[in-house]
C-alpha cells in the first residue's frame, strides 16, 4: 500500500495538554474510522506547543516557530492507504479539520534503477 504523511495543523500554539475531552473522544474513534476505509496508521506523533520551537535560518538561531502563523503543525502520522483518494477520505474525517486542517503528502520513494 502507498504511504502518506498526514500533517496536522491546529490553532497556535497547539498545546496537546489543552485538548478538550470532546476532542479526545473524536481522536479515540479515528483509528477505527481509518480501518473501515481500508487504511492503517503506521505511526504518529504529537508535537510540543509551537512556543517551544527554535527556528534556524543559516547561522541565525531564534526562539519561536519558523514563521508566526494562526495555525501551526501540531503533529503528524504516517498513513498506509490503497491510493490518494482513500487517503483524502481518511484525512477529511480527522478531528483536526474542525478548527484547523490536515495536509496529505505522499512519501518519497526513490525510483528504482
């Protein structure tokens, strides 16, 4: 099956310790919805709040995210799905789409020689 990175965007600072019980319930149901559509979550990670980020540009190192934004990357997971259409159906069910969004990108596979 093809693999996709699903990037989760949430309102800044996207602190995982501030998830509401209702949102947590939606997250707990999500893996079953993924499986019903023929997908599989390989692995996933939540990120610490954007306030903990450190940006590096050339020799310049600054505290804070790379850019100031209303929405920041809150986490990501690797999804196996039969094709992009199924991956997008799965992404549309993600609770992050309620007040943020998700981005689906195929993982790079080097061409075989």
